[in-house]
């Protein structure tokens, strides 16, 4: 994998993690209502779930390449179309409300970890997103190192972003600024996804 290709992957993973959604809401809830330890554990069990989805996706796409090159090409183009569609949706989205944290009962560290893992494992949109994203980077000549880079990048970006959320962004003043600027985060994410989709068409 070239550095330019990895940088594209890294940027999309960063923006995907940053986009306000249920995962961010869960991490914030555990941090604000319980403790930073709860938030950190939630962050990394969520990242573990993301890593499992990434592993399953890369393994499945690699198997598909060996079985049917034409079907893989179709999935690649369909994936590009899906990335373009969610890019447009992100650009059109208004300010997100996922950063509004409401009070809830306190839970144990084990329960917090379970919630982080389940919110990623039980999210079918993650599977669709990774199939769409990774199909742009997996190729017939992809090495094991390339596949590990894909999995590690998605997992570490997710875990490190939510760690940052726990340590810094959960503070009231920072959180309110992020809430105000969430629409711009969505718009930037949308533009990057559109650019990645166009890359497939122009290759």
C-alpha cells in the first residue's frame, strides 16, 4: 500500500470516527455520567468491535477476489456509489444532536465495556461502511501486511479518537464548541467521501 493510499484511508477513518453518532453519544455518556475510566474502557471495547468488523471485511474481500474478480469489481463500484451517497447525506445533514448527553444511572466498568463492544458489533452500518471503504483499497496483489495495515488503522483511529473524547472533549466548554461545529465536521466528511468515490471512477 502506498503512503498516499494509506493517507486517504487514515483521513476517512478519522472523519468517520469524528462524525457525531450513537457511538460518540455512548462514550460521552459513560465519561460524563460515570468516570473517565468508564469512558476509556468503552472507547477501546468499541475499537475492538470495529477491529473485528475490519478483520471480517478484509478477509471476506480477499476471499471474494480469489473466487470472482468480476463480482469484486462490482462491489468496488457499488462501494464507491455508497460512499458518494453517504457523502452527500453528510453534506446535507444539519447540526447533529448526538453530543447532547443526558443523565443516566451509574454502571460498572464491565457494563460500560459491554456497551462499547455491543454498540459497534451490533451496528450493521459499520459492516456496510467497511465493505464500501475497504473495497477501494484491497486488491488481488494485496499482501498480508497491507491487510493488517487496513485493520490496524481502522482499529487504532477509532480507539484513539474516543480516548481523546474522554480526556479532552468531554469537558463542557470543548463539548459545546464541538456541538456548534458538528455540521462542519459532517460537511468535511462528506467532501472526503465524495473525493474517494470519484477516485475509483478516474482510476
